[in-house]
C-alpha cells in the first residue's frame, strides 16, 4: 500500500465514522440508555419527507487537504512540488468538505403530532422501521431537548 493510499485511508476514517450517525427512532445513544424520559400521547396529523443537511465538522476538509497536498506535491520537483502541493491541498480541502456534507446527509420524516391537550408538535427524525402515518396514535419520548416519535403500544 502506497504512502498516499495510507494517508488517504487514515484521513477518510473519521469521515466514515461521522457518516454513521443517525436520527433514527430505532437507534438509541449509549448515554440515553437507562435514563427516564418524558412521554406525551398524541395523534399524527401529517408526515412529509425532508432532507437533513449534512454536517461540516472540518474533518472532510482536513482529510481532503492532506490527501490533496500529498498528491499535489508529487507533481514536478522543487518549486513545482510546492505549488502542486498547495493547489492540491486547497482543492482537496474543498472536495473533502463537499464529500463530508454529502456523506452525512440523510432522508428524514417531519411528523406533526397533535397532543391530547390540543397542542401541536413537529419532530424531524429518520423514518425508522415502522414510520407513523397520519391518524396513528403515537407517543413522543423527550429527554434533554431531544425527541422521537414511535407508534403507541396497542392495548
């Protein structure tokens, strides 16, 4: 494995791990396990597909900059290598940022729920394995400013 390939893979790993994050109601963060949450009963009024914009943590730009700089510095020698490395780093940073933004983007569901007391709430989350539909009885589980909607248990 070449040095450039190793550098690229090492720079790409944090980006791939960031892409694994989700807003799915079926996935619970480790720190949220065994914590008491508030539960609200309601009925789904409407749902619609939305896109959650990807993140820009800087990891993609940094990884792309490193890879572009290394690859660009291999062009020519002396001053040409310096110029190639600089141009490669800038182009790689821009490309890496775009890749990160696209890789962390996800399809989601905006769910409008009417609570039993008449209030309405809107929650955006990944569709999950059993997405609620208009007319479904649901519960909203809230904890620390985060909320998720799941179908209400039957019975």
